[in-house]
């Protein structure tokens, strides 16, 4: 698979899952995201270590490898070799869950059909294992919301991030337009995956809740991802926004 095809598949899966974002026309639809936040877990073919060779083959350069112990995450930052969207790959460390919850989550993951655990498109083919029960989802959500998100979504694009500078509008103007489109931002520098550095003004817009059918047939509406808009606090800073995303306490790069 080539990188353009990979990004196209990621985006098609994203707008299929979040049709409210696919319908936005506040900037040209051809505008690439500055970064794409992907979420996976440290197990088998879905681990960051197993996924990395395919991403490198598609032209992504590993830039940094960071730990966010408070979130139970490892963060891998990958830059496109010749421009385009950066990747922020967040890997949930399942060891942060209690033993019963970890075993329940991994029992789901291990039900993945062997054919769905191969190939270069593991991050854009949807949830490869059975849907959890509503009870398990609730237990995971109480312990670690990202574990619950993975249980129902699988390794996937969680949200796309756009830089105001590239969109050509100030953050407040975009915020007003998004609000008129029915999207309100969260109150703090969170996006459902990690906290964001104060070097950026960051607003995260949760997607409209979508109906999900759980394993025993019960239906519930869940907000499963979103859209981020960022603006640099220092106009003279020329670093890509992806390199400024993580808060300072999480920037201790791992060996």
C-alpha cells in the first residue's frame, strides 16, 4: 500500500464513522490535516512495534518515542518524508488495567480472525474483533476510557488535527463557525487521548454521538472521537504543530 492510499483509507473510515465532520465545508475538502491521532494497544499485530515497519515503508520517519505514564500510553511521533499529515500513534499499555479488565479486553482482541491481523491497513479497516457487551464497555470506561474506546472501535484514527495557520482563519473565527455547525468544543486542553501542551491553543470538538449495537443486541449512543483545531501561542515558532502537541511533562523521550 502507498501512503496516499493509506491516508485516503484512514480518512474514508473517519468520515464514515463521523459523518458530521465529513459534511463540514468550512475549508476546502482537499486540505490535509496537520496531524492524525491514531490509537492502538500493545498486543500482537496491533502493537506499535509491529505496525512501525509498514508505516516506515510508506514513508514515515520516526521522530520521537514518548511516555505518558499518567495516561498509560506510549506516544510515537512520525513525520511524512515529503510533506503531508504527521502521525501521532498512541499505544495503550494494557498492563495499566486491572487483571480482570485486561484479560477481558485481550480476550476480545484474541478473537480477531487471523486474516484481519495481517496487512498494512490494520489501522483503517475498523474493529477486527467482536463487539463487547455493554457491561464490559461500562467497566472499561470507568477504569480507562481509551480502553473502552478501543474495545468498540479497534485500532483506528481517533481524531484529525488542523492548524489555523494552514486553514487561513483565526481560532476564534473557526470556533464560531463550528459552533454554528452544531459542534461545541470541550472546556480544557484534552482530546480524549492526551493532554496538550500550553505552547498551543487547542480546541477539541467531540463528534456527534453515534448509535452502537453491543454484543447482546442493546443499543447505546456514544461519542467516539472528534476533531481538533490548534493555534500556536508563539507566532514566530516554526515547528510543526505535531512536535508541539505533547505537554512538557510527557516529553521525556524514551531510549
